[in-house]
């Protein structure tokens, strides 16, 4: 069963989304990108390709100063909030049962999972409001879904291709890679259902769903560059119109 605080979390985030979306619309905050993905679909590869693509045009203010919110940055931000979480735990994004999480608290001296997730959601909100951040996973599409400047994408690929990638990355046999890939997919889907009541595979959550087995990463990065520039141009135009009215 969820704790009382966690049960209140979705409604709290919903209310906060509406308040911050209004603020973002008025003040013209910069855009941000969320990447939801199936395990092995290439989210980190794409995120770094996007940053490299942006770096090719350093004179463009829409493309300068972007950062990546991945497991390492999440760990750093949580540590600033006095929540010390092993990097591997954050990389795995494993949603534990209440009993398993209690065991981690008692025997591994880890903070409660609910505290980690709640703080992570707050951090994502704060960074998204400032903009120029690429978020990978961690429910970012749900946490930021009412902020107007976000671009939300999902990466998918055939299971066979994902298993091939992850077996090579983890350096494990295919049978172990299959188990771990399916566990990661299931854990991410349960997080979205448990905390937000959403189906991670619902295409309507995203602005685009791309099959990385068919569309090369470089092409997706180039598309996102143009997309970010277009949104920034509209944001700047809206801000200028508001100032002159």
C-alpha cells in the first residue's frame, strides 16, 4: 500500500503543474526535452547526439547552455538535499515493492524510495522551469506535462534489437539481457501507473514516438534541433508581443 504522503503526490504535482505552466507562459522560460524510452532504445546516445548538434551552433541563444539530467546529475541533486543514493540504483530506475524497499532501508541504510522519488520530481520541476535541460526517464514527461515549453518524445525499437544492444553494453549473455530489459521496461511502466495513473506506452503522452531501429539517431537529433529553434522563436515572439501590448 502507498503511504499517505505518496497517495497525495499525484494531486500535488497536478496542482503545481498548473501553477508553473501559467508562470512559464507569462515569463517565457526556455524549452526543455523529455525522453521516455524502452530499455535499449538508445536514449543516452540520442541525448548526447542532441547536445553535440546544439554545440554546432553556439551563437544561437536557443541552443546554448543545455545540460543533461541523467542518473549522475540526479545523484548530485539528491545529495544536495541530503538523500544519498548509489549511482547504480538511480541508473536502474527500479521501482521496488514496499517490502523490498523496507529491506533496503534497514540493511543497506538507504533512504525510503518514496522520499527519493518525491524529491526527484521536485528537482525535475525546478529544472524544467528554468529550461534548457534534457531529461531521460524518471517520470519527467508526467511531472512536466503541463509546462508549455516542453518537447516530449518516446523512443522504441524491436525487442531483438534492444537485446542485442544491451547484451553488448552490459557484457552479459542474451538470456540475462532479456530478463533485465524486460524488468526495466516493467519497472518504468509501474512507476508511471503508480505515481501518475498513466500508461507509459500511450502515444498521446508524447509529441513524437520514434523507432530508433528505423530512424538514425543523427536524424532525430537534427529534427529536435529544428524543433527547439521553432519553439524558441515562438516563445520569443509571444514575449515580445506581450511586452508591446
